[in-house]
C-alpha cells in the first residue's frame, strides 16, 4: 500500500479533510466531495465516531481512498487502521507512530514545518510529509523555497490552502494539497447545502487538473 501512495497523490492531487461533530454530518460531507470528484478523503480521528465513519465510507465509496488524520498516539493509530483507514496523517513527527505504520504497510504522512523537521521525518522512512500550517510561513512561496534543497521530498501543504490558491501550491512543487474549511464553509454546513459543497469540490478538481 505504501508503494502506491505517492502515485495516487500525483494522480488525484487533493485531499478533502473532514472534521465532523457527528457521524451523519461527516457522511454527508464525504459524499458531497466524492460526488464532486475528490478521490482522497481524510476523516480526522477527532471527528465523532471516526472509526465507524471510515468503515462505512470504505464500503459505500469504493472509488475513493479513505484515510484519517489528527492521529496523536499509538492507540489511535491502531484503532484507525483497524477501522479501515488506508492512509494516516499526523500533525507532528512521532518515530513510534511512523515505525508502527511502516510495519503495517500503511502510508504515514507526518506533519512538519521547518526544513529540520521535514528532513527528520523523511529520514524515518515516510513516503510524504505534510507541511502544516503552511500559511504561517508564506504559503506557496514557502513550498517553492523548499524545492532547492528538499525537492526530492514529496510535500503536502495544508493549513491555508484554498480553492483559489491550490494550483499555486502544486505549481510551487507540492505533490498534493490538503483542503478543509474552504471546501466546507460554515454557512453551507449549517444549512445542509450539499449541492454547493459538491460544486466546491468540482471547482477544486478543475483548478488542479
């Protein structure tokens, strides 16, 4: 599974990051972005009933690749993998979690920000690094500045990626982007306007094509 992860990122280029307060909401959010053409869906582990939601989506959205994020410890990692998570994101670099995910052949994408953190994570054997929160250090320009010394490391910026600037991050050298609140504006979630979220997902897919 790890071997094919980078090629999937290069193909699909965007990950919809879902943090939901209850299972039904997460289900609607995931189905809306899937209908809009997004193939990579991350259910954060601090979502309500995250394990059940991941399991349900794995069954109902066979064309999508369902993973998890915001994994903070080994217990959560094991539970997420048992629930069917096909990839894992963390907000930090934890050698124990990385080692465990490699043993289970699950792609681990740790969060890092500085060159030192990025290289430290890469040297532990992960396939990709999540650069988070990328907007705090200049957004796409920061990703571009990393390409000289670190161009061999696949980077996935999150935290500040929008529908409008997603393409800029890819042009700057990112392998893919993680998009959350821009796909799911609060007013649309509160009113259950899933058609508008489908349109947001379609716009994102078109922008990064």
